[in-house]
């Protein structure tokens, strides 16, 4: 995969425009910042070798979370429980993305000068690939994909629903590829970060190894320019207390600003 190195916020935005120019304007762009790794775009559950413990982790979390959090989903809303578990830090098959390019860059820069990358994804075309690239519809005509709790007949018409079932049913249901999902905002951070997810299916490889370069782009962030880019993001209103609207986010923002 071709990677572009960026040195400023302006250069990043320009690259995003250039690289997604061939995508229909109505189709969304999703962004994810993460450290440079040989396990790129791989969910934490698989990076830590915990796939065999997935069901146990989720069931225990669902059983005990009500004692720690006032507003939890109904116990049958398994998609919402999966979103909440991920944002609480539980290893899951979800990968975090944002609809905001600057949030993706912010999370890459949070690595404290370490080599990091920002990924840009066309989620609608990922959905088309997850469906098996049917002749109809044309991926350029796609404008939306089903909500993750909607069951379709036949089942493969909503692969997100099937991959969520796989998380709770010992990986038996599901499609091979990761699938994009818009989450229910069950946590304030989801709203603040304009969060969205891809949910892995039966293939436990990084997303970059499963889809073509035409729908996934990669930007290396030059570590030498992290401080100046962080300053520019703060000027644009993207800070820790915005991405994490709680006392932890405020404390991290103040600590970083004064140090």
C-alpha cells in the first residue's frame, strides 16, 4: 500500500481531498489514527490473542457493568453492549473510526512523538466488498448501509448484523470481511468523537490486508512535526477535552498544555 508522509495539518487535509477525489462526494470518509505496527488495523481482541475468550469477556461485562454504570443498554441489545464494551476499553472485534479527519489525526498525534499513521476508509465501498461485490448495486451509487441491529432475509444482506451475532455466538455466524457500522451513542465519547466502527468477521487479519488500496489510504505522520500539528489542532478546537468530554480528558489536556 502506498503511504504518504505528512508534515502539517494543511498538508493532511490536502492529501485527504486528493486521495478521495475519485469517491462520490456523497459517500462518507472515515478516519483512524494509530501507532505504526505490524498488526495494523487489527482489533485489540486479536492483537492480544483473546479471540477464544471473546464470548466470556462480553458475557461477564454485560453481567457486571450495571453495577458500575447507571445507563446501560437493555440486556438483549447486543450491538449496543458491544459498542459500550469497546469504549470502556474491553478487547473486542471492533475497530474505532471517526467521521472527522482531524479527530483521526488527533489520535495519531497522541502517541507522543512515536511513529504513527492515519487511515482513511470509504465505508460504503467496504460494505460492498463485504457483500461479495454484487453486480447490483454499483458501489458508486451506494449512499447508506443497514443499521447493525436490523435483521435481513437472507442474512447476508446485512453483514454487520451477522458479524455482531458472531461476537456473541462463538464466531459461528458472520461474513468473512469486516463491515462498517454506525453505532448507537451509548456513551458521551461516541458522540464527541463522531465515532463509527468496523466489525471484523471470520477473517482475523488487518483490514489493510483484506481490501484494495482504492478504498483505503494511509498517511505517515512525521514525528518531528507532532508538536506543531498538535498546536494547530488545538487552535482548530480539537483537544483532549473535546474528544474525551469528561474529567480525564480535561486533566490530560491541561497536563499536556502546561508540560
